[in-house]
């Protein structure tokens, strides 16, 4: 959606194919780093219009650790995907993008042209951006390596009303996973957690797992017991893969989770997705205006910029996740940080970028 706004405002013809109708909820932590604000504002899509929750502090715990807290170096904002995606959808339409609600079945590149086959129609285009999420049938069609392996992660998300600080994003660990808690617009509380499916399947349902496992963390138990569910039932998504992905596959420029998924404990997936959209769109404009002469040159430039901006963040997220999944080590790590609190902002900086330069 961000790429559609950027390219349409630059006078390029854009068709965006989206299988869902807007607005709709998505499984997401719904925290976005302030690093993207200059870019979104330059597109005329300032999230301030939506009155998001301003977030400036971070806290973390395990069931047996101290509670540690730090100021977020850049800060961020909380906004639901229900509201934010619909906002971007309206901005993209206003900018001139053609938005079609359909499901893409296949993408083939031949003779320098893409043929995009959807349920209702077939489209031809000079370029394609892939933004189809964490795991898709298109990944199978494209024969991507990560899709060949099953992933053992399940995500659960819902909105609640409850007493929780507006300016705080919390990350509470439990056996087999971790849970993010923060406010979004309209004083709603977003609770989204990631759990290893092997540990989850020992229980009959989400409620039983939550009460037997998540409640072992007293901070997390207090959040749930003082909150009221606003959904009929929590949303779930399975088979979440953190394996390495290609930022370009079959000449398609991948953005967001389609290019690579950072562990949610880093809280910066949305920021990375928006930044990747900026990188892809800027290079595409140069290609369409013949500043970049060849498609191969465009692909190499995008791959390099993507890796320069995000590869280190992904590696840091992978390392942190591995350490925090080991409960004894996680307790030692968090208790150690509690004694030396200046370390925590430095770790946070490793998973976040600087404000995007326009």
C-alpha cells in the first residue's frame, strides 16, 4: 500500500491486487517505530491523522526475572492494522492507484514482462512488487526455499480494554514464547503473542494454554486478568517462518515479511516493511525513468540496499530470540540487564534504524 502511494504520486501506473476487503484485522504487534514518520509524512500519509498512541518506554520480563524498563531511543506509535491499513488504502486510491480485490494465483516473467494471473483476470506489467505476507501459496509457486520446511510457530492476537500505560510497550516471556502488549488508538490494548506449536498443542485450546502457561509470568497474568476481550475470539496465524528469504525472487522485488521476517520481540517489523517500500519505490522510479538501465541492475541495487538496511537487524533478532528461548539464560540475561540498564537501549538500537531520510 505504501509503495502504491509512493509510485502513484510519482505519476506511475499502479495496480494493487489485494485478496481482502478493507478494513480488516490482522495478526500484528501494531507498534511502529518513529523512524518511518518523515517518509510517511512526505507521502501525505501522516499517522497523526489517526490519533495513534504515543509510545516512549519499553519493559521486558520472564516468569522468574526482574522487570526491566528503558526509554525507547526513537519512540514509536501504536495503531491497529484495521485502522492504519484502511487509511493507507484510502490514500493509495486518492493518489490514483487502481486497487482490485482478487487473489493472485501465479506470477510469470517472460520476455521482460510479468504476467500476473488472478482468479478473475490476468494482468501484464513491467515490474512487480511482492508484498503477500509471511507465507503464501505464491511462495510455493515461486519455489522459495523457506516454504519447503514446516515452521513451528503460531501467533495469537486480540484487542482488549484494560488499564495499561499509554506510553509503554511490554514484552513478557513465557515457556515456549513471548507476548507483546501495547495500546493502539481509541484506548484499546493490543495483545499479540508468539508460541512454539510443540508446546501449544499439549493444551485443548487458547484459553487453557494461556491460563496454564502464559499465567506463569505474573506480569502477563496481571495484564490478562485486568483486561476484557473485544473480539469474539482471538485471531491466529500458523506456520510463521523466520528462515532467510530472498529480497528478489524471479525478478519480483519483495517487501515486508515477504522479504524477511524479524522476530516480533524486536518490535520493528512494520517499520522495516515501510522502509523497504520506500527503497523499492525509489529505485523503481529511477528504472522507469531510465536512470537505471537494466532490470538486473535494479535487482542488484535493491538487494544491496535491503541487506545494508535490514540484514544486521534480522541477525540481531535471530540471536536475541535464540538466547531468550533458553529460560535459564533468559533469566540471567534480563537480571544482568537490570543491574546495567544502559545496555538495554543499545540492544534496542540494534534492531531499529535511524529516521528515514527523504
